[in-house]
C-alpha cells in the first residue's frame, strides 16, 4: 500500500450491489483538496449480468444450497466479468485508470456480532478475484473494503458516506443523500458538518422486496418505471404489519441485506397480501409503499433529531436520490409527497451533477484512492467503528 503524498489520479470504481443485476463502472479523477478530496466523475457505464450469471449469484446467497466449490468458481468468474467491464468502459470513455477499486459481489453480510465457535464476531464476504482483474488490465486493484471497518468494531456499512461528504456537504443547508439500490441507505449531512457529524445507515429494503414480488407474482425481473405499482392499491394494514420488523426501530448505526429482507420476508408480505384478498398489482403497490414508509419513518425517527442537534439554524433541508430506484416513478412520487409534508425538498443526484447510477461506483473509486494513499475511508459515526481505518487490500499489477 502506498503512503506517499496524495496526488491526482484516474481511478475506476466498480460496484455490483445487492440487487445482483449487473456491474457499474465509474471512472473518476480524484485530486487532493484542502478539507477533503475532490471527485470528478469523468464517465460511467453499466453492464447487466446475463441470466445464468445472475442466477448463479443469487444461488450463492443461499447458504443452505451452495457449496465451497461453487463460491470459489463464481469468485473467479466474477473477476473475469469485472475485468471485462472495466476494459469496455475504459475503451468507450477513452480513459486509462491508474488503479481500479472493486467492491465485489456481496454474498453474505452479518453486520452484528453473533456467537461462533465460542467467540462473538461479525463477518462479510464479497466475491470477485482481484488478482484476475489486476492481471487482465495490468493495473493495481484495491478490493475487499468492508472487513477492516468490521475488525475495528463497525458494521462494514455504509461506506458511501465518505463520497457524500466530499461531494455534497453544504455550509448552510442540511442535505440527505438517499440511495435506492436493493437496500435503501441514507447519509445525513448537517449544514456545515465535519466528517464526525455525518450520520448514515440502511433504512431497509428499496428495490429488493419489490423485485422479488415481481418475480414471484408476474415472472418479471423488476417493476419497470413503477408501472405495476401505479396500477395497484397499497394495503396499508400490510405495510404497517411489515414495519413491525425489529430492524426498522433499531438504532443506527445499522445495515441490512438479504439476511433480513430476502425470501422469508417477501413470502411473509405476499402471504399477508393474499389474506387481504389483494390483486397482484396491489401486492407490488404494497411492497413499493413499504419502501416509502420505511424511508420516511427513518427520517422521522433518526435523521430529523440528528439535524436538530447538529444544525438547528440550517436554512433548508434537501434530499438527493440516487440508485436504480430513482427510475421507479411510483416510488419517487410517494417519497416526494411524503417528504414535502415534512418540509424537505427532493431531487436526484443527477440534478446536482452526478448520474443516479454512478454514485456507488464513484464512492468506491474514492475509497480506492484513499486506500492507495494510506488514508482512512470509513466514517466511524456511520459504521459504528471504534476508529477511522484504512480500508481494503491492494493487489499489485
């Protein structure tokens, strides 16, 4: 790992999230700044997993039915996929990255300590062999970002808040950054904040439950544009019952994934909808309304009190949305109406200059740059870690 004076670099950030639908590559120019690095996204490309690969990734998340051989093979195959995606993005954008920062594909994430072989521990696992990427492109790779934070007592998530702080903090306005991937996560930036003032946590499912319901009810991968939800009527009683899940009321810092909101949770929601004689489109509308309510509930419970403590005289509060869920018009309409009632204006990160699909990949580009220079990348106030730590492992070219 380098520890030289930070310098400007071209970095390719690579992200594949809990939706397991593909790979995002953001190529960024990152330069040292007075208070924080300056990040410029030079270009972004998205690549979908083919059906067989996506099926393999989703199967690998099922601990009861996968094998060590399958996990090993998939990790190496994903290494090849990531290398191909970076190569295509670099050629298309006519940019040559000096380092690659690859998050990998999460197949297991246990953010809270639980007993195992006589000792309480947290654990996480992201697949995607970094040595393959480094060899194919002959460029150093930074990978495996979450374990260092977890080893320091954190949850290993969320890690995007460092980018949010660098790109979106404002001297006089409160800002919230909401990312709608498989899971929804929010970063709270009080007006005039420092890194220690940042709050961030997962609010619950964003697209994960909606997608699973679409697959089971309509044999479709996702609700394109929120069209199916728009044709249905959400069942309020089901939304409220599902909101009783312990995760929603637990205090930040907190993170979640398929362990909390996977197949069992989806099956419970669909069973409740069936008992209420809901139509298929009503079930999708209900899953969408659950995402809306869980985000609004998180704001009321946790974000608003934090802003009142840290920036009581802020001029305004703005919410900027990113992620695939920002394309779901029904979801966005519900959020916009709900936040308007709370006095919060809403837009997307695209309105602020960052494409909605590029944010997480750009975040890992920044984290890779920080790691390369021996600088911490986590925000302990967000992850719960005992201290700021250097994240990731470097694979030389």
